[in-house]
């Protein structure tokens, strides 16, 4: 993925949109599976770790 330059306002809008979408997805997951917050937290940490790893690979 290429690096793009964004204004602080654009970044803020993207973060807000992402937060809302991720939160809704987590809520749907919990509604369907009846899983607890601990499962959601573990899943989000794994997703975060995936992106950290991808970022590290791209810097090499």
C-alpha cells in the first residue's frame, strides 16, 4: 500500500469512521456469538499485531 499524505482533519475523520465501523462489527460479533469483551479484546489485539507485523515487513 502506498503512503499518502493526509491533513489532520482527514486523519481525524478516518479514525472516527474506523472506530464506528469496528465498534459496530464487534457488537454484531457479540450479538451473534454471545462472546464476552475478553474475546473481542483478544481479537482486536491480534488484528493490531497483524498490522504491526505488516508495517515492519514493509520497512525492511
